[in-house]
């Protein structure tokens, strides 16, 4: 498994816009070369940790992306690559 996928996940959070947070995250993540299974798994872990409402606020630029969110995303991505 390529650990470069973790570097892909961080910019993916910046691509949230317009459609559902999950669709946007997965589209952005896969467009950077990560497998859909890793992107989907990572999103599911983020949703379990932060909740759908928080992710919707991030998606709509109503909530800044916190350092804790980024750290959790990296950790989730690592877990999903196993």
C-alpha cells in the first residue's frame, strides 16, 4: 500500500463543495489517485468521529478545518490502507 495516499487526503478536504460531503470527499480523493475504497473508508471514519452535521458545515465552508480534523483524517487513512 502506498503511503502517498495520505498526502492526497489532506487537499481533498478543500475540494468539498456543492454536492454531499461524502460525494465531494470521495470525488476529490479519487481524482488525486487514491482508490475509492480507501477514500470511502476514510470518509466513514471521519463521519463516525465528527458526525454528518460537522462534515456538512465543512462542506459548505461554514466550519474551518481544524488541526484535530486533519490529524484524524490522516489516522483514518492509515487505518483504511491496512
